[in-house]
C-alpha cells in the first residue's frame, strides 16, 4: 500500500547528518529516502519521485551543482523543489546554486526547526503553483 506521506530525498555523503535529518523529518511526518552520492541522488530523484530534495553540494561521483542542474533543466523535474544544505557558505557558492536552479540555500550547521519550516513553505508554494 503506497504511503500518503510527503516524500523527501536527502542527498548527502555524511551518514551522521543523514541520520539526524531522517529522524527529524520523520518525526515531522515526512517519508525520507536517502542517497550518499550525486549519481545515486539523481537516480533516486528520477525513480522515486520525491516531492522535495535536500541536497549537499560537495558529493562524490557527481557534485550537487550538477545534480541540481540535471533536475532543474529537465522539463519533468523543473518544478521539484531543491533545498541546498551545505557547509559552503560563500556568496559565490550560493549564487551558483541558484543559477543551477536551487529553490533555497541553507548553511550547515542548520536549525532543524527552521529547516522544517522552510521545507513546508517550499512544498506549499509548489502545490499552490500546481493547483493554479
């Protein structure tokens, strides 16, 4: 039986961070899937059809910029919200992420409550656009 929970894909190679994020998001009622490198993240985004992606920039195999661009420049996934969650906090990193199509940028370390609020806002904005 399919889940009616909103599915979020976390793409990050830090296993501890993924565990903490998973627990926090599952407590908030989300279904969480995860990938530990860019190639796996891109594949899971295409196969598992999450409603939102939380994406690190510094990833093995395929960096987060390329994953973001591959999804956002593909007609099928361009409306998929992507939240960058990265230790790279420079203005150039932020600007490049937005140029690649990211919807939001959060620096590590992050506040879980603020991240959940941002995720809910992005999901609401996306469903409002879809309904229009």
